[in-house]
C-alpha cells in the first residue's frame, strides 16, 4: 500500500495502478495514449513506485479536486481510468490529407459544389472525414 507518509501535511493525492504488461504495451515504440477519464486535466505527477501487494506499478498524482489525504493514510486509487490509443501525428495528418482529397474529388465528381445545398453537404462530408481521420 502506498501512503502519504513522506508529507507532514494533508495533500490531495490519488494513485493509478498499472499491471506491468499494460505499461509495456503503452510504452511500446510508436504508441501514444491519452487519458479519456479518471485523471482530471491539470493533475500533477507526484511519483512512481510499485505496490508489493498487487505487483502493480503505481503512479501518484495530485489535483485540487481530490479529497485531502492525511499523512500516514493510504492514498486512494483512481478506479478504472480509461486510456485511448492515439495514432502518431504523421499518421493522422496523412489520413486527414487523404480524406480531404477524397472528399474533394467525390464532391467535384458529383457536382455538389454547384449549389448551396450541395456545398453544405460537401462540407459536412469533409468534416466527418476529417473527424474520422483525426480519431
């Protein structure tokens, strides 16, 4: 168990546990991840360690929204944080360009640029293709 033993004052801390094999997947070459839920924006990294009881890696973070943890008290765990894989920027930009080119070619071929409704439809298709490419 990881506790707030090093501090003499209460701090707003929580910890995230990772199985070793999950960390290996997350830090594989070419992989990037973002936290979708569980860790609030602006949380500050406090430390890294291991939990000998669970054999998990533990990352400790601090955020103003967390409840205070008194010295010597076990730091609560963030239950079920959700992480999402992010494609590398070069890959996302290539997909964006391809989607943009495809939408442009399709719209020109269909004559959608010739009227107002067609223009709106073309923009919606382009936005959808862009959104899909960036995800």
